[in-house]
C-alpha cells in the first residue's frame, strides 16, 4: 500500500507540468506563522473552556473524573466498593474519556484550481498544510486526499508533529491538472473504519459543470462528523471579462468559445455567478455542513482563524 | 452577350482588395482562459460550434462578403444581356403599336415592355451602327429615319404610344418589307420587331429578323380567378327594322379572351336601356346580342360599354353608334313595265320607310335623286357608278354582271342558300320558296351568290364599283310559291334597305373601325373628347375610339371592332420566334448564328435585359445570408 502511494505520488510529481513555483508557498516563515496561529488558537480556546477536547460522555480511560449514584443498568464493575463499605450506598466511578479526532483534508486538484488564478492553488495548499499542522500538533490523526476525477489518498493516516514535513513535501508534489469531477470524487471518498472526526473539503467548485457542485456536496451529508466546505475563490472570478470579442478557453476540457461580450451579458454573468454561490451555500446549510468562502485577496491568517472559529471539533471555538 | 453600360462601375471592385486586407489583418479575439464557460454560455444559450466550424464560418463569411462586393460592383457597372450584334451596321426597330400592344401585363403595357427590350438591343449596338424606327398598325410610319443618333431613336421609342387600331397581317407585311428595305441600305442589317404577334411567315430576305416578343403572359391564357382577361366589342351595328318605323335593331358581338363574366351596358343618349350580363366559358368565348332600341325621332347616340374585372385592354370596351334621324328610303323604280308582284311588294312598305318613285327608261339619267336604283326588266347602257342598285329580271348582261337567259325558264324548289345570314335574306324562308328562274347570273368580281339552283346563281349581292348591288333573275308571277309568301316583300325590302344603308349613313352616323381613312367634308375633325384632327385633302384618319364630327357637317363613330384584338388571339408560336432570312453566306450572320439558334435568350425575360435588379437582389440576399449564417448570434 505504501509503495503504491509512493509510486502514484512520484508519477504525479514527474508529470506536474502545471505546478507553480513553491519557494514562497510553504516556506519556513509560513510554518512559523502556523505555529503562532496554533498558539493563538490554543490561547483563545483556553480562555473559553478548560481541558482539551473533553467529550461529554464518560469513557473508560484511567483518568478518574467523578462519582455518581448507581442506577439500574450501570456497569456494576464500576461500583466503588470502598465507598459502599463506608457509606452503605452504591456509587460508581466515572472516568474521563479523551477523544481522538480524525481530520480528513480533501483537496481539489483540478486544473481550475491553478488556472487562470494561481493564487487559488497557493491558498488551497497553505490551508491544507495549516489544517494538517493544527491536527498533528493536537495529536489528532490526519488523512490527506486529493479530488480529481476520483478520490486519491495522498498519504497514509498521520499522527504526531513529526509528520508535518512529510505533509509539506506531499503538498509540494501535487499536480493541479485535469478535469475535476467533484461528484465522482466525493462518491469514492471512503473515510475508513473510523468515521469520527472532521472533514475539510477544499475546492473552488468550478469546472466543466458548476451546476453539479451542490449535488456533489450533498453526498457529504451522510458524514457523521463535522464537515467544512471551503470554497476557494478569486475575486476576479466574480467579474466577467471586459466587453468585446473574446476567445474563451476552458482550462478543464479545453473547450473553446468565441463570443462577443456586451454589458448586458456581463450583468447576466454576475447574476449567474451570484446565484451559483448562493446555491452552493444553501446546499451546505441544508446538509448541516459549514461553508466558508476563502478569498485569495484576504490575508491567510484572518481567514484561517475565522474559518476554524466556525467549527468546534478541531479548534474548539464557540 | 453580356455588356456593361457603365464599365467604370467595376472600379468599385477595388473594395474587394480592402475586404481581403481586412480579412487578413482582421483583429483576433482576445484569448482568455477561464475556469468554466458555464457562466458565459448560460446567458447566451448553449451552442456547440467546434473550432473547425468556426474557421469554416469565418471563411464562409469572407467568401459571402467578397461575393456581395462583386455583385455590387457588377450592378454599378450596369450589365445587360443583349444579343451579339458585333458587325451590324444597320438596325431597324419595327414597333407594333396596334391596339393589342396597349394591353396591360404586369402593370405595364406591352408596348412599354417592348420598348424596354428595344432599348437593350440599342445599347448593345456597336458604335457607328445606324438605327431606324418604324411603327405600324394599319398605317406604317417611319418614326426615325436611318440615323446614328441613338438618343434620338431612344426618345422616339419612348414617345410611342399604342393606338386603338387593329392591325392586319397585310399591313404588318408591308411594314416588315419597308423595314427590310431600310435595313438593307447598308449591310449587314437587322430588323428587330417589337410585337405581341407570332413571327411572320413571309420574312424579308437579305436581313436578319429578330422578334422581341411581349405579351406571352396573357395570350391564350384561360382565365382563372386571378388571371387577367380581356373582353371587348367585336362588332356593333344598328339598322331599321323592315316593318317598324320606330324601333331599330341593335346587333352586338362581344368577345372574351378567357372564361369570365362581363357586363354590357347599353344606353341611348345617356339613358340606360339594357344591362346584359354575359358569362364566357373556355368553350364559349363569343356572345352575340340582338335587341331592339328606340332612338327617337331625331336620332341619337347608342353607347355600348362592356366591363369585366381584370380587363387588360380598355380601348375595345366601348362603342358609339350615331343614329341618324329616321327618314324614308328613296327608291327609283326604273323599267318599262314593272312586274305586278314587284309593285305589290313595294306598295306594302310604309311611306315612312320606303318611298318609291317610278321612272321610265327614257327618263333615265345617272344622277337620279334616289337612294337606291331599282331596275325591273331594264338595264342602263353602263353600270351606274357609285349608286346602290337592285336589279330584278335583268334582260341582258352588263359588266361586271353577266346574264345567261333561260328561254323556257327553270323551276327551282328550295334554292341552295350560300349565306343564310346575309342581311338580304333576313326573315326569308329560303327552304319554303319555290320559284321560276329566268336567267343564270354571273359576275367577274364583287357579287356573291346568295341563291343558286342546279343551273346556276339566281340571286347575288355584293359591292360593285363602290356601291352595294343586289341582282336577281326570277319571275314572281311564274313562281309556284313565292309571290304570295311573306318572303317576297321581305326579300325586296331587305335588298333595298341593305343596298341603301351606306347611302343613308353617309351623311350622318357613319360607323367605322379605327384606322379607317374616310372621306369627309370640312377642314377639322373633332372628337367627342374635345381633341381635334385636321382633314387633309378631304380625308381623315380615325385613330381613336368615339364619336366625331366635322365642321363640314359629317359625323360618325369609330371603334376597334376586332375579334382578334379583343380575344387576344395573337398566337405566339415559340418555334417561330426568330428567323434568319436571305443569303446564309452572310458573314456576320454565320459568325453570330449561335444567337439565333438560342433565341430563348431573347424571349426569356429573366435572362435577357437589364441585370441590375437581379444583381441588387442577389447582393441583398448575400447580405442577409451572411448576417444570418455568421452574425445571428454572438457566439460563433
């Protein structure tokens, strides 16, 4: 399995013709900023709630939490016989359970993520590394998948801060090309035996048929854990091309169209785009998913903290 | 041959070079890579033109634009398709201006269409070639003598108008012969005839003949609901009834060119007296109407007007008859001892109709004051020139009449009737007559037999020396069944009235066909519409329809009266549209014989003539096609 992953990664690395220079993408300064963000998030979390990721349910670890009266149906093995001997009343011991999260990062690697706006790739990769760093630093398990015309596991599940470098190297090797089929890719997404955790879907939602994006995202409604949909958007996408004769070429599929764009059609474009974004957000809300729009024009730190504050599984916000 | 009246117009084809340059340096659209086309295509509708189709459309657009420019330049060069006339030195344009050329086809008269064709022919003439214009109907006029001034010929052509005169083949042959003589003055020459008639059988020799045909659209077409037809008056006359001094009998013949319904409105002095609706079918295109009219004591004017929807020719729709005031016919009965039965028949006539004056042969003189001379058993030494004559029981021959006496006579039962419709036999029951023939009649010319027996004619009628004559050789007294029948006084009365009719109408109410040249008194002839024509040498040509009077006191009326014109029966035989005549060794004829072997080029209206409208239409069609194919949507 590991060899297959390695060979697949090597193949994509060799054929990554559309890969942008990564010198300033995941450099040491960015990783330092991630550490600072991690400290900032932990500080904020402590200000709001003590303890790290306590689950409300009683577990079976050796960390004693409390006593409570015995009631019918409780496990009699948890009865504190010492207290019974002293108080002549049945109490059971309650232990604290520390839950281990499984963070799944699903990154769209279709061509529309790098063309015509390379900033989308940059922010998507930084977001991937940021989420991975956060998960590994919190001692969570991390799974990294890429979405193209299918769902490809890029790395085996990772745990521990020592795997951050491997994640960074893997992100650098990813090639953004080809036609994306979000619906097909999410249909093939298998979380494995442990279905608990958080899933982050990082995509622009565009491609040959953006109208299917909402239907594709609805496939994640069955995911039991917290689901974040991060729509990477460049502000220029919301605006149509200037008025005049254009030869448009779709980066996915290479379809070409020659049009004469007028002001009326520009307005139609804006309306259409706005309707599409609204439709995507409605689909997420209807499926109990957290939808965030990640603009490449906004600083990374601001959006990263804001995005994590909207969920409570990873950053423990609220 | 294709010629360009304004070859400088081809300079506009330079715009084609500009189009080519613009095509080569055309601004390319800005290339733009986008994440998705959906937001662009959705507002415009889905199209799926592939790149090769885009290239094909661009190339097609350029080709159509180039064709549009070429068509426009060609239209500005004013192309005309005209016959090859290189080497021609004389062209005579022979224009048929008869009544049928006034028929309206497609909003224009046939003459106007013919002039257009002639103009195209003229444009194709080589420089220096002489032109002459001849127009004919019943009269042939040299409108423009032989000249090299094309503009004068064109002006004369455009000034021609159809005249309401029915042409005749003999007149056409004469005009064609005259045109051939003019064309032969400087060989090679050609005669271009603008007509709606078929090519003539007698094509003059020595020149080329080309017929510029018009009127194919309506000639011989059986009328449908929306096909134009023509209805016209082919004949109209009025005459006194034999035994009636008040009424006259109006005879009217109406001819149609196709199935239709026409209305004949008959009025006397403006007061309608009859309205007849006549239904024509494909098998019944002629209708005759006979009805009594009452002109009044002072005469009157009978007006007949026929109307039908879609009538293409107006000049034959009206006829006016000037009825003279009734007066008795003066008859001089000349003979030694007229037959008693003849006197009995004459006595039966009313004094209002016929007044008989007996004259002894000794008192005979050629200028006897009578409308009709009735000779009974006696003949003058010479035929009375210009006097209507009725001869009964002629004793000897008198040129041109020859009489062969039968000493014993011959009984004739039911004489053979050569022309039962002749006015002399009106009301006469020929099959019931049994008579006694006394001589066999004959004539060199003018007289035609009406009754004949086994031995020869016994009743003849016709024109002799410019007057009507009726000759009979029968003895009513010996006849077994004639004298006491009504047929005998009818025969005598008809003969007198028919013979005397021109005399009675000579002073007033002459009924003529248009184109007749009549002898009138006075210096001016005034038409009912107010126009005035001069009388030259006592003769005047009646060149329009209507009533006329002269300052000398004569009056009459004229109408077309032609069944061929009203029925549009100018039979166009396509095979005879053209002909070449004369010596086939004529060099220019042999060099251009292909033209005459493809005469459809001339007779086909869409392949000959001015090509500018067609090119303008082609340019417009190309423009629309290019716009529809390449620019109807923003996406190519």
